[in-house]
């Protein structure tokens, strides 16, 4: 639940005017990740009304517009992606400077999440233009919601490097992050990626593979990284879009020697009760068990 939730709707968010036009500014519009019906009414309003629509793939966007019966009435639709961004971005910024409305969409989901758009947003803000989110579908959040892994803290790491050595280095940098890790991955590399994750992050870590989210053949598999690596290593490459998730690092219980050493040191200055409280908090152990051990050591 959002901590800043309000029961009253915001009244100052830019909306289409009576003649179907939008207030000037850049609109980041989330589009479906699979099921074409997963789009908001507000997103449809913006897509139909924006003076200029910038799309990662114009063919995909045209199909979406056709499905929902949107006719742009001569308004421009231009391609904007990683390969032409430097050339097209000045045109989009010029349109904003002229007081026009520009909508940005990716192939699927929320713009800027493993998609182009960051530089456009940064430059639009630097120039003083309004930037508005039109939220909706996201493969990242959809996968987190159904994977059954901790969601209170997570790190989205995008796509891992395609080459094994670089991928293992990247995983090594993330190994100790105390959060659920989320990756997008090509179906052709799922097996080898899971194998590297099991070896670098630990085969016992809980994980999930979410595939074809919101589509007809949606599938989620849960298990340890070791189990999933074995399963996908013996099957044909999966089809469709894939999101890989792995839970936080598995905390290893401290040894008896470590516990005793910590208690002996604490008991030199603290009472049994206080020593047990301090050591339990430090080592992440149940206080009752630590207190029982502290009593044993104190009697010696």
C-alpha cells in the first residue's frame, strides 16, 4: 500500500481538454506487456490526443492503436529508440519548446525500465518542461507480485551481460545485496544464466522464472537456483519474454564457537540478560536460545 495514498483524486494532473488536446509536456505512457486490455483509460486518452507520439517500435504501437480504435487524425507518430535517439531527441525537445504535447511509449510496459527514454526525460526536465507519468503495466512489478519472493526490498538489474565472464562479474557485484534481485533475460540465455546464478549467488537461494506474463501461456516456476538451473538445463529454450528473480542471500547461522566467543566477551561487562540481548541482536539469533546458552556459560 502506498504510504502517501489519498482518498481524494488529484485535480491538477494534466488531462485532455474538451477539444481533445493535452496540456504541453512529455507524457510517459505505460502500455500492455501482453494482454492488450491491460491499458488504462487515461493512457488511451493521452495516446489519442498527444500532438506527437514517440514509440520504440511504430509497428507495435500502430497495432495497439488499431486494437483500441484510436485514430490520431494526422498527429505524428515517430520512432524513438536506442539507435536513433541522438538524432530524434532534438525534434521531440523542439516540439516541447513549441508548447506541444509529446507522448513516449516503449514496445511494452513502462517506459525507461530497460527501455530508451532516460536522456529524453533528463533533457526535458533540464529545459523546464513538464514530465508526467501515465502509469500502467510493468513486467517488473507483475513478476514481483506473483513470484512469492520478498517484495519489501528489491533491486531491478535489467539485462545481465550476454557473455559468461562479464555476467559472472556482474552477479558477483550483486551477490551480497540484501534484497530480491530482478532481471530481464532472453529466452535463449535462461539456462546458462540460471547456471551462473546458482554458482555465483548460491544454489540454495530461492528463485522464480516468470514467462509470458499476462499472455495465454503465462507460467511461473519456483524453486532454488540449483533446482531451476537443473530443470532449464535439460529442457529446450523457453519461449517468450522472461523475468528472472532470486531472493535475498541466505543467512548462514553462526557456529557454536562464534556464539560462545561473543557471549564470553559480552559477559565480561554485562549481566546475563543484557549480554544475551546484545549478542542475539548482533548475530540475528532468537534471544531465548542465546539467553539459555549465556546461563550455561555463566555457571562455569
